[in-house]
C-alpha cells in the first residue's frame, strides 16, 4: 500500500494540453496534499504553467521529453515511439516503480497498447479491460467494463472482467459485495450468446464471497441502480456507453430548448434552477472522469481528452485511490478463488 503516491502525469495530453492537465493536478493536490507528481512533457511549457500553481511546483518534478502521441496516431506507431513520448514514459515510470500510477488524457488505443506491452497482465488475466464509473439513481455509481478494449470476448474473459470489476467497485466505491450483472438482450437464462450463457454458469458455480452474481441485465436498466458492476464485451459496452452519453446530452439540450422557448418558460427556469443544477452535476462527465485499464500489473488511468481541470482532478484522485489500495494485487487474490472453483467444476 502506498500512503503518499507519486503519480506519473502525461502533461502534454488532452485537448487543453499542459494548461488544463496541470490545473487539474493542482486541484487534486489541494484536495489531497500528500500527492506527489512526475510531469512528463516539454519542460518549458510545463514550467510556464507551474508558475501559476506554486503548491504543485513544490510537489512535482519535470521529466523533459519532446515527443507527443497525437489523437490520430495508430497504436503500432505509438508503441515504436514509447521511449520518446510523454505518454510512453509516463507508463514506463509505473513499470520501473518510479510512480505508483500513470494518468493520461491522450489517445485511448495508443495508451492501451503501450500499457499492455510495458506492464503486462496479471497472472490469470488473459486481456485487460477498460472500466469506468457511471452515474445511477441508486446510492452508488456503477462500474462498467469492457468499454472498448476487446471487441470480442469468450466466457473466460467475461468471468475475469466480473472479478476485476467487483474488485474495482469494492475499492473505489466501498461496496462490500458488489452486485454483478452481464449485459444481455434479455434477462432470461436462455437469452444471449453462448459466451454469455457460459460466463453466467461459471459465475453461478463459483459463487465467490466478494461478489453477488445477479444474472443478466438489459441496456435500458443501466442507470437504475440495480447493479454495481455491469460486464460486457468491448463492442457492446462501448455502444451502450456512447448511447447513454448521447441520451444524457439530448436530455440536457432538450431542457435548455424548452426553458428558452417563451417568457413563461424562462420564469420557470429561474424557479427550477436548483434542480437543474443538480441534474447538470449528475450528468457532467467530468464528475465521473477516469477510466481504468483493469488487469495490468500496474495502474493506468485514462481521462477524457476534453476533460476540464475538475475532470482531470477526478482522474488523478482515482489513480491515487487505486494505487493506495494496490488494485492489481487485490484482483490477483480474487481471481484465485474463481479459477480454483472453475477447475474443480470442470474436473467433475
């Protein structure tokens, strides 16, 4: 466990570059003064921004590097430049234990490829998965994975995702025994692909103490608070996530249009402002920023490229929390129980 985590920050990533990234790191530091940082990127650009944030300057060191991974760069190209880019060296710092976790708002595909190659997967994990926190109507956010790292998954992958997602839910959200559900086209046991049905059978048979498998869930129930962890292949998960995000934007835009349609509507807006502020806060992706590549031997957190300073601060907080809890070790321990049960069932 790391009490005062040092975080590697890809300072050149994201739409706002060093200005937004460092403002976010400074906000995170103001909330958690124990944090320390290694800032990877152009020294002159970083130093100029640090002048605006004296507390962050005292808690950070700059690691100069010229290269930056662009948003359009292919993962294969990015991997070849891993040793000369701010993204690649941020991940390398985790590999060498110079940092407890890495945070980047850069190219998702490149970040995943570099992280997987440099850090490798935890023994027993075939593929890492991209997980994020999503808002719900329940008492807690939910963990959803995979969100695009693996377009095709077999039953073994889905079971591993369930174990990883449950560990993340316990550590990040404090849920003692997360309710896990598989995303499917129906809730009946016979619905869905063979992979989904096999994964469900394995999870029911394992019945681990650290998660409660609740069967299948449909996409229209994602935000109802009926599950703490929702597991999917990356293809379906990414589509479900984008549909949910698009619906949230549609609702907020529709409300804005409705309240600006007449003088009476504008008066109604003034009366409804507190409720609308709460709605905006709940749907703001910056308040749930920080997706995690689960299943690696180190911690890498992916921020939205368009996140503001508060969103970056949220991603930094996620990285620090998971570093303190040593998430990879917890996943490895949990996986042992499920794998032992799977082997015993197969031998019967």
